[in-house]
C-alpha cells in the first residue's frame, strides 16, 4: 500500500505489499556501527585496511535486515488478524510497524507484540548455533556480533514497559485480567517510565561489573535509551488519558448553531436571519437542501454593512470538500476518526435526512478533549 512519506524517509521496496521505508537517521547509525566494527574486523581479518569500514557498513545492513525481520513478524501477525498494515520503517533506534487500527482483543494485542522479540531471539539463536561452524575471521565475527545484537534486542524488547513490545505484552495481560484497555495502557506506560529511569543506571552497572570507570559511550547509550523510553511511555499515557475522555465527545453537543441559506440570498438578509435565530454560522444549500458551502466568517466581517445587501451569501462561501460533511450523531472514536481522515478547522453536521444541524469547530473538539 503506497503511503505519503515525510521528509527524510526513503522507500526501498515492499514486502507482502507493505511499503518498507528507511529514515535518513538510519545512515547515521549505520556509519557509527561501521566505525565501531572496523577495529574488530581488522583484528579478525588483518590487512583489509579501509575495506574494514566497508565490511562494517555491510554488517550494519545485515543487522538491520534482522531488525526488518522483527518488524515483518509484527506486520504478518497483524495481517493474520485482518488488520491493515501501512508501512514498516527502519530508523536510528530500530524499526516501527505502522498498523492502521488497534487490536480489538487482548489476545491479538499480545500475539502481535510478542512475535517481534521472539523473532529476534530466534535469529540470535540461529546465528549463535552457526558460530562454531564458521571459520575464524570475518564470517565468525559477523555471526557472533549478529547473535549478540539480536539476543540483546530480543531481551530488551521483552522488558515490560511501553513503548517496547514487552510493554504491549504487559498491556495485553492487564487488559485480559481487568477488561479495561485504557487502564492497561496507563499501567504499561508508568512501568515504561520506571524502566526509563532505571536505564540511566546502565553505565554504573557496567562499570561495577567490569571494574572500570564509567565510559562516555555507555552514558550516551543510556541517555538515548532512557529518553526514547520516557517519551514513548509518556505518549502512551497521554493517549490513554485522551481516550478516556472520548466517550463524552458528542458532535451534536459540541455543534454551533447554523442556518441554511440559498446561494443567491443577499448577505445582509442572511446575517439578519442568523442574528434572529442566534446562529453562529451560515451554510449554503442547493435547491434540494443539500449543503454545498460554508460562508466564511472573516469574509463577512470584512464586508461593509452598506454593501451586504448587494453581495450574495454564496459568493463568500467556501465549497464543501468530501469528508467535511459529518453525521450529527457521531461521537467518541468514530468522530475523531472521521475528523482525522479529512483534517479541517470546521465541519458541517447533517441529520440522517441530509438537513443541516450545525457547524462543528475542530477547536471546540480539542477543547472538550483536553478538559479534565
């Protein structure tokens, strides 16, 4: 499925019809891996010279192919449950699989989450098993490094805190036990924040285990990991809190009163009727009552009062694009989903018979969603 890509994102192909993309930050981590691996490659296979950096870059590609397998497993599990997978993206810290909708049951959530770490552990296990069979040198080093990296990725991703896969497994378990997915998200999010704080102790643990001082690279790694964990966990908590307020978002309750006017009605008369009916908006309708446009409020204010009898309401209206007509009875996630599909500052709400009910401002929905 082809998707619009943001800046710095490169599409490299598809797997099972799913776009595979690489963010530009990946090239940075690939370069870092190449530089870090080059000295070890030179020791394992002397005489390569600058080719050691090329071999290091090749190892970075190999490592991220295993990350790709991790993400593909998520995608295929979601596909097996009939869910739409939009894309797989590789970036600085690994990868992400974009799934259009959320799992509808705790079991599905748990299965989709856990297959990724299990895939990484399987790749690490296979590489580890093949290591004794490989000759000394570059191949043996690559297998050992690949095994170690995938085992670490698998174990880290099983840590029970969002945004890691293990956090989604924890969310599935709490969801299954309580029947409350939002509570489960809050629990997994707060555990994720706790893990983020613990990640900062990593340099001290390494220093104590090795008997050496704290290394700058360990500090940098811990800060990056902790930051990633904290931001991801905080976003999960914020989304859970927002969704807890979604059921009270009724389009009909949040609507601003509007009246229907014909295209050729003089603006002065349209404004008079709106004031008489205490309406805050004007919707232009066709002869069959179908809404065709919304009169621009700023354009009305900019039109002098003495000119309004000679200007038609329709001449100041912006046309209604598909998606800007919403059912007045929408609420909760259905309402938010409809607004996300067609982002705009204002929508026309209609009754089941197609008549105009009122106008829905995005700012009013945002305000209602953020109110505690």
